[in-house]
């Protein structure tokens, strides 16, 4: 009996495919029944098989597990077809539907005539098959060609699998490169990382070393330098200084200081994969993005020329907007609207409770009265939905607004097809990275007014750059800062806590005592395990029972993915408490690494996928697992906006459990209730911008669970990692070519050496 525990060692199993229980033609995922010599009942195999056929002889590498419903099965890492050696095996192979018109009867006649030498004869002397009754020369040659192609596929798959490439990845490589797969992998394995989505440097590097590429080969050195810049962009940097780039690349490649990377770097510059500016090195697309955004901004710094709209019209529209909305605008808010009517680019920034939403309502009302067409967008779906709710105008995510074309892998709106509007208002603009800024700005026509709204003190974008903060720091960019707290906001402890933190003042947040009524509490738990248990009980019991929150209204935030208070551990705990599907004896689940997805689980999309559903699914979108199909290993997820989206086997890895999220991933969303984990175990991440961002996610109730010392550290520290960006410098160079570089850019560059 095979081992079925989760730690079972890998095994090699040889057999013949008796039955194909299921096969998904789009990704090759298959459920196979194998005839195996020493097991009368056969073996159930699940995994990727590039061309499964009944009767094919295969070698499977994998580990046994026990499915709660279907019992023992061999989870395949690789499934490789081998050439059958016996007459019986050859007969099944030829009759398996390999070629139209050759069925079991004809296969039997062929093997009866040529025996175990059949495949050799087909390969070397295919015309001899014409002697078989009912075959003929044409069909014999077609059979020979089909066998040649199968042999090619088999050899390619065998080569890749022998070099520790999984069947799933090998299938993708073959699908991309066909007969050139082996040549490509042997000559330049790093081409896989550059040309195939989802294959990074580390995977390509493992393949490269397995196929015998030398550690100091030029291809490897170039790939290491390029990957060092990719890693830097993942950290938010647009560039690395020469010193930092070389040091990081050497560390990645495991090379000592005596290895000179200069030739490899010069080659990357020559090939234009990397761009140099001064002593700094950019990925090509990041350099071009900064250049474009800088040019776009520089062209929009001057006030608009006089048109048919005068200040009296604007004041009249503002007065009527006040009446329509039943509000009294502050002087700051009125000035913000006036700026927006006089400049083609302007920024509105302010903290919680300072009236940014009211300004957006005022802007849409005023521009509507001035007969200007307005479009609204935000980086996340929830922020876009919020804009729609407060303005009664349709809001969209930026990606959906630009309309991605999956066939061209580009946005439909751009320089040659600008967005059809007079005014474009973007909320949560601090989340926009330099790549998205380029795509968005390129779709804004020369006649359109662009208004960026956000909070400059929140965390910067997850992606590279800090576009919003950089633009605010350019004096020539017209910026309206909202600082006045409104009465309702003044009464909110959440807003008071947020503004104190932003000022570097440690807030005195009360602990729940059964008497004090407020919307902000602190529960002191000094050890991570105590804090995790408290959070678990709060979410599963106390908050729903005492405050009436539904589980869907509560979000748990934490600075990190790892550790006892990271998302992985908190999601494990909360999933066990909140999802009753786990407790069923035959609960259906989808296993992905160490994570199991059950129906009802809250999940989060981790990357942009423009091909899922009609409108795509984007990083940060939240949904719930609706159903699981064990046959084709797919999930059906109901997203926050009601769409039902099917995730195929190869797409499930884009999801993660979302009972707990990192603070970064919560950007752009507001939740009725936020529970924030804060502990010294997060020490390197404890800083003011992160804490401020987390606190400002809460609308009705904030509960911080952790240590007072961690709260003090985070409030005090302003050591938010600086980012390597030259956007401000590029804008200054365009506006005033003789001006010196911005000092802050120099500091950022130096910070990159840490």
C-alpha cells in the first residue's frame, strides 16, 4: 500500500495509462488510472500531462497523498511518456488515436506483421507499412510523421524533466518554443525569464546550472544584473546606484568580489535592457516611464489660457453645488475647486476627515454645471465604488478605464486613443506607481484636466516609484492641501488617533473597560501568541456579539506576511474559526502548497490578470470561494462586485487567503472594523507611515492588539524606506535645465546602498 501522509517521499512509478478519468485541454491537468506491475488495483495519478493517451507507457515522479473523497493518489511532479518496448505496448500505443484512421484493429495488424521491431521500421522504412492490409503508402507516411513528432515531444520532455523541470513548466516551455525548446534552454535558459510570464530568474537559473551553464557565463552575469534591478523595482526603487547594483548582483549569483561584472553591464546597456543616467541604472521600461511622466507634468504646469469660464461662473457653480449637496464648503475646499478650473494638472491632498470626498463631490457638481464631461477612477475597485456612491457618477478602476486588450497585451486607451473626457479625477492617487502613471497619463488628451486626489502621508505605491509624493514636492505643481478637520471628524477617535500619529504624537488609546465608549481601542498583549489568540477571539466572537459586525465587515491587518502575527499564521487561525466548511468529514478543498482553500473562504487576488473574466481581476480584489471542482482542479470565486470568476489550475496560485491582509495590500480600501496586529516582532516594519495607513483604513471601529512599545516605536520612527526615483529631477531638468539635482534624490540614491 503506498504512503499517503503529507510528508511522503518522492517515488518513481512506471505504468501504462489504462484510463483518462479527466483531462483539461487548456492546461494539461489530468487524472489518470495507471496499470502498474505490482499493484492489481492500479494507481490514480493527478498532475500535468502534455499529451495523455490511453495505452501510453509513462514514468511518473511524485508523492502519494490521501484525498478525503477519492482516496490514495499519486500527485505527479512529472509525467513523461516513454517508448513502449513490448509488442503489446506498441499495439496499444499505435491504437491510442495517435493518427486519424489508425485504430486498434489496424494497430493490431501492423504489430502482428512487424512485432517488437514495429517502431524501428516505421522510423527508418515507413514505406514497408504499405504492405499491411488497409493501410496504404499515404497513411503509412502520415503515421511515420506523427510518430516523429511524438518522439520529438517525448525527447524534449525527457530532457527538461531530467534537468529537474516539472512537467507543468516543461509543457509551457514546449508550447512556447516547440522544436526549439531544448536548443533555447541549452543556449540561453534566461530567455525563459525574459519571455515567459511566471518564470523568474531563480527558476531559470536553476535550469541553467542543471544544463551545465558555467556560474560565470556571460548569460548568467547579465541575467543576475537584470534580476537585481527587478528585485529593486519590487522594493519600490526605479533605479540602483552602480555600487549597489554590482553588490546585489554578486550576492544573487554567489560570486566573489574578484568577478568583474562590467562587461555584462555594458552589454545590457548596449542591448537596451538597462538604461544609465549619471551613476544610476534603470530597467528600460522604468527609465522610459519616468521620462514620459516628467514630460507630461512639465507641459501642464502653467495656468490654463483664458476661456469662456470666468471666476464669477465658478463661484456661482460652487454656490449652487452647496445648495444641491446641502453642504457649506470650507475656504480650502473652495480654493481646491478654483485651482482645478484653472490648471490642467492639480493635486488635492489631505488626511482623514479633512473633506477630500466632499471636494470630489463639489468638483463633479461644478464641472457638470460648466458642461464638462467628468470621468472618475481609482486604483482599486472599492475606492472606485466609493466614488460612485458619493457622486452618483460611474467610477472605475484605472485598469478598467484604460481597457486592457489581452491580444495586444496593451491598453486600448493611449496617445492615439485618449480618454473621452474633459476632466479626469483619480482618488487614492498615492497608490499609483510609475508604470501605471505612464499608462494613465498617456491616455489623457492635451485638453483634459487631470486631478489627483490622495493622502501624501499614506504608504507609497506597492510598485516602483512614489509618483504622488514626488509631484507634491515639485513647487511648480499646483497642490491644494486640506488640513481642516470637520466637526463630525473631530468627534471620531479614529481620526484623532490618525492625526496624532501623523504628527509624531503617541496617542493615548483606551483599553476596553466596559464603560468607555469610543471608536478606537487598544488591547495590550505583549507576546505574539497572546496577540494572535486575542485577535482570533475578537473576530470570531466578541466583535460580532458585542458590536454587531458581520465577519465580512471585519478586516485584520498586520505589517508582515511572516511570523506568528503575519498573514500566513493569522489566516490559518481565522480560517479554522470562521469557515464551518473545514469541520465537515468530507470537506472539499483545493490544496496549494501548504494552503487549503475551502468553499466560503475569503480570498484576495495577488496580481493583475487582465484575461480573467471580461473585465479582468486586479491586485487587491477580494472575493469568496464559491465552489471547487475536483475534476478539473478549478475554483469558482465570487468577487466583491458580484462577478463569478473561474480560476483554472494554473491561476489558483494568484489567490491567497484574505482573513488577514498586510497593511500594504489594504491600501485603497476602507473597512467598517479594523483589527491591527502590532508587536515588536515586526520591528523592522514599525514606522509612522505604515501605522498611519493602517489606522486610516477603519471607518467605524479600530482595535489595535499588541504592545504599547510597538505603538510608540511605530509612531516615533520616520525611517520609511526611501525610494530610488528621479522623477522630480527629470521634471526640474525639463523646466530649468541648468538647475542642480534635488537633494532628496541624492539621499534616496545613497539610501539604496544600505
